[in-house]
C-alpha cells in the first residue's frame, strides 16, 4: 500500500463485510501479518483490563449499534488483529464517522495508550500525515468488558496502535505496532527537520560515532532490510551474521544503548514500556541485542545513518528513516523456537 496520505471516508454506502474487507486488503496485506504468541490473557507486567485505555475500550464497545458491530467488530482470533502496516484502514469507517460520544471514547483510549509527555507529538504527526485523529480507523476484536480476550486496534497513516488488557500472551503492546512521521515533505531533508521521532535516530547515531573502525565495519551493512512488517519477524537465535553485538561494547557504549532503549519507549504508556523491559529481560537482556546500521537510505550521503535496527532473539525495532521516518516494532517475552 502507498504511504501517501489517503484517509478513508465512510460515505454512507453499504457497510464493508468481513469477507469483502479481506478481499479488498488482498494477499499483500495479509502477508504483512506478524504472528502473535498466544490468545489468552497473560499474567505479570502489562496493562490489565482495568487500565484506563482498556476500560475506555469496554465503554466504547457498549455504545456500538448492531450495524456498527457488523463492520467494526471481529472474533478475537481473526487474522486482521495481528496485522501491522505503515498506512492502512483496518475497517472502512473513520473515527469521524462515529457519534460524538464514540469519537470521544476513541480519543480517550488513544490518549491513554501514549505517554502524556508525547501526546502532542502524536497529535502533530496525525494532523500533518492524515488530517487529524478523526481520519483514523478502529476495530475491536473479541469482547471487551468481559473475562474473554479482546483487542482494540487503531490504524491509519503512520500508526498501528493496540489496547488489549494483556490478552495476548507473551507479546508487548498486544502485538507488533508501528509509528512514523513525514515532516514537511514525503522526502525529508537530511536533518529530518521537525520530525517528531528523529530524536531516536540522533541517539542511535551518537552510539555509532563512539565505535572504533572494527566495530563500525561490523555494524554497518550496505543494503537495508525491506520497509515492511516482514523486517520485524522475530528470529530467535537465527539473527544472521551481521550487526554489532551489544555484549561486546564498553560500559559507556552500553549505557548509550540503555538510553536508546529509554528513548524508544518514551512515547508509550508506562504499562507497555514496563512490559517491553520485562520481555527483554526474560529473553536475556540488552546484552542479547545487536545494532545494525544501513548505508542504503542515507539521505544527503552525509554518513548519518537514517536506517538502523536494534534486534534480539525476541526483540525487533526497525527504524527506517528514509525517505521519512517509519518505525516497526515487535517485542515478545520468549524467542521463537529454533
């Protein structure tokens, strides 16, 4: 699907059935599905069904009419739930097509999924990339407000966000998510002027500057990985031969990696950030991660790497900053079986 702005509009025509929607999405979109690691509510760190975002999801679900449920609601195990893309409508209607109460509840869910410090950045991105929050799309899987698993998914240009009350076992964020921003133009300048997420790229490049020549040769790869969901499939022990192991860095460099991890998690609510940290620890900690930088996509050919990846056996965070920022992420508690 194109990354150009194309907000969907529910024009009052016949509702899109589940079958018709899957046909519309097609095999390419379904191939973007990143398998999740379970279908039961997990114990431990993570948002509970009584967390602020999740309780708003339950209240939103209760307001839906039978006609709306036919279009917006799906079984929990529906394949659409685990998809992640850079620009897509999970259902045809937009938030703006709903009642005022429903729009307010969707906004409440969203506000409680992101950190208060970064809410303005998300809203700036949504306004610039898609014409505002009301042009995004939401779907509900399962039965919120019951003891059964559920998930609320928000999609649109440069966002796939989830609220699941820890329904998806072993998966941070309720599954793979996406964030991005095209600041000013589709093709950003080399400094990513006013891009709300480029601060993460600056920290990644600050680490690269501390590397010696041997480390740089290990960390830097010529060809970038694809800018799509396949790039964040968790690979377990099979990480391949490229990239620089964090375990081999010195103390200062490791501290910089920890700061990068903190920077990556700052936009999200505390529940999800804590679950990511717990998942990372359960999979061996930061020493099991590796950093890879890609020459392809170097805007301005300035040696400031716009495309990079932090990856471990059960952790994949791919920052694809060319021609503008796309960030794909997938974090689990356990690495896939070899």
